[in-house]
C-alpha cells in the first residue's frame, strides 16, 4: 500500500494548517506526525484518512493501482479519542457489527481479541459501563485487529495506564509490522517504534 500527497494543503478559513506538502507513505513503515498542541497533527491524520478534502493539491492511494474512494476507505483503520464506540452495545456485539463492514484479521475470534486486550470478563457488558481506559482498549482493538493495510493512530495511549501502554506496544509489535502505520502524537512513548518523524512545525515553513 502506498499513499502519495502531491503539493497538498489544508486550510480553515484563511489559516493554512499545512501547504505545498509532498510526501509518500509506504507499507512496512511506521511514521510519526509530531508537533505541539494545536499544530495540526490530527488535521493531517484525518486528511490522510480521507475524512478531510484537500484545499489544494491532491492525495492518492495505491494498492497495485490507483484506488477510487469507495475502494480505499475499507483499507484504512483509525483509532482516535474523538471517535466514539456504540456504547449501547456490548464489546462482543460491537466487534461483530464492526466486522460486517470492515473484516477482522483472519484466524482471530472476537473472544480471542477480548482476551488479548485483557477484557474477557467484560465482553458481554455494555460499553457505556466501561472505564475510559477500557474504552480506549476497545478503540485500539477495533483499529489494530481490522484487516487493513493502513493503520492510523491519533494519541493512542489516551486514558491508558502503564499496563495499557505496555499492551499497546505489544499489539503494534505483533500485528503491525507489515502495515503502513502513522501515529499522531507529541508523546514519544506513543511513537517510539516509528522510523520516520514528520514535524508539523517544519511544514509551517512551506506556507
């Protein structure tokens, strides 16, 4: 999988978040989008996800060939604090529903996923009764265990304790080596495994 940004830019009203950005992302690589709060990290990540349209330039997705929008969206999974789960569902119901439109990694049952994120005992409890840390584990599992070549993570350890952060790194190590991974964060423990860093402050120089 390859994602190519060509002279890409995004602005809100008169403020450019980034501009004239040329970059190529490739599978089997992990990238970190860094920068201070308010610098546009999440905006760039949502832009890459296809949730935001370019203000100028273009973004293209390739998986052997150029992909239209209705094809590339199922190839991308994302976890972010601002994305919600369906809290009236149990975790088991939620993963079963999610799997109907974005299949889970073959060979893993929902019960095995719940065991891997150490929430087996809460599998049949409605998500609304979960703690914030438990909900974050569900969000990460939804993204990481989706059978997609692209994984986008925005502040992935939000609300996680030390055990949850350790689990996050284990999941990335075990299930993300061949994927294209992009992490948006200003916390080094969230992107320490990334081999390339894109600092939003550097993009401001191109405006």
